[in-house]
């Protein structure tokens, strides 16, 4: 349900949602993010976050990543937990 909330929010700001399967490897995630020119990626958990962090340097359009379950294990600039995002609004 929370993921759908993010999808609707991004779409209301002229964003769009693309799917990255949880079973995708980092290279497949990179392909989807590059071809869609993602600015923000929402991931489920730390396992999915690690895949994006691995390829982030190859994603020039990517500005931020939001993790929507659990707390972010690896603190980095422009990586946010959903609790932080929701508490700032």
C-alpha cells in the first residue's frame, strides 16, 4: 500500500513509475534506470538498495533513492528511509 502511495505522489508531480523486479541483478536494474532516465528510485529494503548503490555511478540522472521498509543500513548522501521522507513533510 505504501508503494502505491509513492507511485501516485510521483505521478502527480509529472513523474512516472517503472518496474524493477526484486529478482533483477544490479545490471538489469541499471538498464531499467538508464533507459527510463530515473531521477528517484524507490526500493523495498536494504537488499534492493545494495543493487542500486552498486550501479549508481553509471546513472547520471539519478538524484535520490528512498527505501520504504526498514531503516537504511548504509548511510549515504541522497539515500533516505521512508520514515525520514514522511517526517519532513
